């Protein structure tokens, strides 16, 4: 991989031997590890012993522990020089407004020598509905769902941790993640179900990032991310949701989804989908390109899906 595309390409050799801990090592975490593992030691926290062989096969050192069981996290203290935190908050109870998992992780990291940097994968949902306006990182958060409120709480904990310890914490606010080689990473399944989208006059903007570009953003932020800083990890796409699904239908040779007005959508669509359709924003990504110096491999979702 050319050095201008690899976040680690220009680093001195002494930095390439650092130890990176990935917390929440799912699809994106594995992609991050693939970028880093050839040059440094990568560890991953997993709550499933069944995943241990698969992680080892990808040159990742597995650490068995559970963010919901604080006693199992003590071994994380002092292990890593840098941390990528991609684990979501618990979401079983809609009344929860906090993220105890991030609290537990930060408590464990405080026990011994602290990491130099910590990158957290948050969500662009913390902005709430912005009525289609352009949204930069200086915009105040205004979460509309318990899920987004839990992310706001996690972000606040990380900022406090960074200010009190000196660890450079960096938050990536992530929109919809897609990739043809990611489970559920394309609109194909939803198109096959014939799920409706909103009529053009009611439609909302949707934001995207290819899983490979998100992994590269995570790796770049470990070294280039400014302390206690937020970056929108979004590509250059400017599409309404209906346009996105119409394009995908043409790409896959499937019927376009039916259109429904917002006034009747509540009767026809699942609550989770309705929550996404109630928020419209266009994410600015200047910091991603200028501060993290990331050149997107897939600048738009059209290019990313076509490449698959």
C-alpha cells in the first residue's frame, strides 16, 4: 500500500512497534487490525472465547473480557500504547441514557500506564435532525433518541478522561457504514423486502462511509487526531435516502422501492427505520481530509457500491 494511503506509512520505525488494543473488534475493528498488524502488535478484547481462533488467524492477540463485567477488564491496564474503542453502548433498555461500558473501559485503563491516544467510534446521530443543513463538528449535539444520548454520554466521558490524564482522545462521528463484503453492508436485502422510502418532498439526506475508509480513518486518528477533538467520518456523498435506494435498485437490477408520504409512514414502516427517516443532515468532512490527511478510497457511495 502506498505511504500516502497508509496512515502508518510515514512513521518512524519505533512507532510501528507499539501495541494497539481494539475494543469492539467486529467488521470495522478487523479491518483496522489488517492495516496495523503487519507493523505493530494488535490486541483485541472479545467476550466470546469462540472468536479466539479466528482473531489469532488474523494476527490479532485475543484478550477475553467483557465490558459488562468490570472485573474481567483489569488485565487491560497498561497493555496498550493506543486504543481504538468501537464497542457500542448497551441498548436493551430504551430508558438508559448513559454508557456504562465506556465507563468500565476508562476505569480499567486508569489503573496503570495510560495509552498515548484513544479513538472512539461514535455516531452522527448525536446531531439529531438538522433539517438537511450542512453540519460541521462545532455544531452543538442535539440527540433525539436514547441510542444517540448514550453516545453523547460516552463522548463526554472520553473528553474528561483525556483532559484529566493527558491521553489524546479523538471522537469519530460515523454515519451509515457500508461495504459489499460486509454483512448487511449493501441495500440489497432491504430492496428485496420492498421496504418503502419517503416521497421526494418528505425525503431526508443520508450520509455514508465505506468500511475500508472508516478503518483507515481510525488508524490515522490514532496518530494524527488532535486531542479531545471530534471528526465527522463521512464521505462526499450528497444524496437523499430515496435517491440512494433508487440507485442501488438500478445497480442490482431490482425494482425501485415504493414511496410513501411521511403522514402515513408511521403505519407502514418499523420504528427503527422511522427514526432514521426523521433526521436529515449533510456532514462536512473537512477535518477528515485536512487534519487526519485521509484521502478517501471511495469518495461517494456510488463509487463504493459500483466497486463491489
